């Protein structure tokens, strides 16, 4: 298995909590130099120090994925200090849970700008620099099973994640000639700040009963698929979507 990741530089967006924090730790443990990005630098300090204490190489970057100027500024800083990341994990994401008729324009913009435009801005900024440096890389877009099927009260979220899956394929097609692979992870439900209250509720427990494996996911369930996509073990994978959902997408109709 070609899983050696030493010498690689990764950027993980939305790394101050939940899955992003976990992805950063997983990559760091695999020998990757990891840059944790979030809107507020102070939220990253403890995590970067904790990673460094384990001997890992880690840094913090201020980045608002919805703001093109912030993305360019962050990449300028990263390139000067550490080089161009050849692993990008587009993890930053938000959900607004409300019936469709209660979702206003601001909610739509917040969700679609973060989950879809944000991934586009970060991926293109990274790819532009990798192409200029004549280097390949791997982009992993963190989508969702709600990009393939739908759930109630999260219509903009579903639309943004479906868009992200299609963006993944469109970018994979264009960037294959540059050696840049673009793939998506589509997690099922995993308890984080995004959904913890809902998953613990009665409705959440009813949802769990419909997952064929009868449990929600754990962040570590994503480790294998993530490492596959970012390493040469996945060298022939691009434009792929990996569902990690305990079978939720194939639950019985
Ligand atoms: P979370 O709320 O803990 O993490 C989301 C992170 O994105 C936060 O750190 C937040 O500060 C950051 N973020 C939001 N807007 C940002 C912006 N404009 N710029 C930079 N960072 C920003 O939630 P979680 O669950 O860890 O979500 C991570 C990703 O996984 C999201 O894309 C989410 O849609 C996706 N996902 C989560 C699932 C779950 O069950 N937890 C299931 C499927 C997908």
C-alpha cells in the first residue's frame, strides 16, 4: 500500500472543531505537516500546541472560506511560510435547520457560500498555485449523504452538498491533466456541534433506527477513507464519492 504521507503539506478548513479538528489530527499522526485553518486564530492555538507536543508539525492559519480576499491572503501567507499545500481538505461547513418556508435569503447565502462557494474558492486557489509550481495534489471535499438523498428542514444544506459533489467531479475532470485529484467524502450522521442536540433527540434516535448498522458514525470511521484519498493508495481515484454512513444511503425504502 502506498500510504506514505511524509513530506506532504495539508490545509484543513474549519479545523477548530468537530470533524475538521479530527482530520487535522489524523493527518498529523500520519506524518503530514498540517495547517489548521479557521476564522479565528485564537481557537486553534491549543490544538496546534497539542499536536506539536506529540512531535507533529502543525501550524495555524486565519481563513474565512466565504471571502475570496481572505482565501488569497491565507494562501499567500502559507506559500511564503511553508510552501503550497498539496493536500486540501475542504471541511468548513454550516447548516441552518428550518423548514424550507422558514429559510430566508440570509440562511441560503450563509449555507451555500460556506459549503459550496467556499470549497470552490479554496480548491481553485490551491490548484492555481500547484499548477504554477508544476506539482500534483489531492483535494478532498467533505460533502454529505444529504448531497445524494434529502432530509427535511435542511433544503439549502442538501442543495449545497449536492452542488459540492458535482463540483468535485467537474474539477476532477479539468485537473486530472495537472496531477491534481479531487474526490469527495460523504459522511453519514456523526455527532458534532453541527447536529449533537438533534441526534440526541427523539427524532435523532428514530433516525438512528433507520441506519442499517444501527449507530451513528464516529469521527475515526472517516480515517481510512481520508488517508486513502490523500495518499498514493488512491492514486487512480479522482471524481469519486466515498459514502461513510453505516449503510444509511442504502436503507430500505
Ligand atoms: P462543526 O460545526 O463542528 O464544524 C464546522 C467548522 O466549519 C467549524 O469549525 C466552523 O467554525 C467552520 N466554518 C464555518 N464557516 C466557516 C467559514 N466561513 N470559514 C472557515 N471556517 C468556517 O461541524 P462538523 O460536523 O465537524 O462539520 C464539518 C463538515 O462535515 C461540514 O462540511 C459538514 O457539512 C460535514 N458533515 C458533517 C456531518 C455530521 O454528521 N457531523 C455529516 C456529513 C457532513
